[in-house]
C-alpha cells in the first residue's frame, strides 16, 4: 500500500529516480575511463615491445637483453608487474626474435565493482633477413646518378633489385618517360624519380649502409705473352683462351666463337659492331693492361649479337666480364647490344662507367651488373635466377616487425 502510494506521488520523485539511474551510469563512465587508461598503456607497451624486438634483431643481441631493453623504452609508471619473455631462431638466411610482454593497470572506478586491475599483453616479432635479389650495384660513394634510367628507356629487373652506394641526393635517378620495374630500390643516399614510371614489389629504401663489393676478394688472374695481336674478325672464327693484345674487333656479318676459359684483353679492348656476333659458354673476358695505360675496354654496338655465359668453376666462377681494378674510375664500358644481347653471369667492372641496353629479346635468366656507375641506355630485361650460374648474391639487410 505504501509502495503504491510512493510511485503515485510525483512530488520530489526526481531525486530518488536519478539516484537509482546514476549508479549504473557512473559505473559505465568509470569503466570507460579505466579502459581508456589501460588501452593507452597497452598501445605504449606495444610500441616499446616492437622497438625492443627491432633493436635485438638489428643488434644481433640475445633475448636475455629483452627485459632491460624494454624497461629502458617503456615509460608508463602506472603499469605494474611488467615482464618480457621470448625466444630467437637463427638460420643462414634470417634471424627471428619473438617477444611477449605482460603487465597490469590498477583501476580507479572498476575497483568499486570488484575489478581491482586490468591485465595487459603485447606480442611482437622482428625478422631480419638479407635480401639476396640484387642484380644491379653502383659502387661509387658520392656521384649523382650512380644508377640512372632516362629518356624513353624501358628497364625490367625481373625478381631482382637495384642498389647504389652513393650518398648523393639523387643517388638513383629515373626521369622523362622512362619505365623502371624492379623488386626493390635501395641506396645510401636518396632517389630522384621525377616523371618516370617506377614500380617496385618491396618499395624504395634510402639511408642504407653501403653494400660490400661481392667480388672484392676475387684476384685478377695473372697472364703473360700474346696469343694474337689486333685480332680483326671478318668471318666465322673460333679462338681458345689466352692473351689477346691490342684488342679484338668483330665486324658485321662475322661470328667469333670462344671456347671455354679465360680470355685476357691486354690493351685495346673488345669491339663488336652492329651485325657482328660473339658467343661463348663458360668464358670470362678480363679487361686489363700490362703497361698500366691504354686500358682495355668494351664496346658492344646496337644490333650486335652477344651470347656469353660465365664459368661455373675456377678463379672467375660466375663472372663473364672482369675489369681490372686499376682501370681509371669512369672508364666507359658499353654493352648496347639491345634485344640480341644475352649475358649469363656478372658484368663486373668495379671502376667502370657501364652503359647497358640488352636482354629484351632473350631468355637469359641471370645477369648481374656491377660497376662504379650503371646507366641504362635502352630497353633492357635483366633477371636474377642465378642458382646455376655461380654468381654471388648481394643485397641489403631488411628487418620487418609484426605485432
């Protein structure tokens, strides 16, 4: 009876009704505040854990250093009972760090409802791998346009990457109506890709550490004498390994066949004119000078046919073109055979200014181009399927973090 009268009496009923409704409302608002604090702390925890995993992977430290590294990075005093655990896996290609962090945040409002704290957890994995997809490398440490693609050039680097050790603001450049397709672009400096159509699978990375010369320990084989001097090829000719002084010239309509082995071009260089052909399997052409001057160079002109592959054994395994390291920096090496040019192995001229145009009409699946600078002068198709060519892989170290 009294209760019924209470509900019917509207005088002064707002206050008790508000009191009844306010209890759950205040609980909900309080819970939202506690959850907001916990979520902010968990976000900071995740960021610190990602940074810890990255630091351990890049520094090749053991997981034993995870807790002190995390503690130095995490600055949220309201989080208690912090702990970090994890493990590491290593193989010849990758290092993986897997970490888990946990802690708790004391509640302010939810404690009144019997929930004194909220548990926080975060997980992070950092994987460090060495990219071995490099097929183009410019070694010059400072020059602008160490790797360049211009004009209407169309360059397709199939499943392989281009690198430059230059620290210039335009270390790698592509412009005009040029097209460059590659797995990735990496440089010590920065890139200038103005107007060019550039596509990558793994993106552009700048500010990298310089890549080591993958063939720096390959000694230039010694040589003496001359098997021939001023060899001028006007008809189909086959020659054997040896020292060829004052150059080799292959003229239009002629085919020069090289038997397997090492060929030393002592001064003068190699010239393959349009309509000429040079072919050889398991060969290395060494460009040098016994006098320290008139250094041998290479000029392969447009419409020349080139079909060369590297040895798979011996002192020059994997190398088709080997430039003496004493050749003056910036000496021109021109491989512009275009669609009829097929070079299986490494073009290695560490001090040379290499210009390249070739491969678009061939099925060669392995070409490396390593020089002081590399300039693509025409349509080119380069691939890095080199497992059977004994070339040496190169590329930058890449670390990726996932939560």
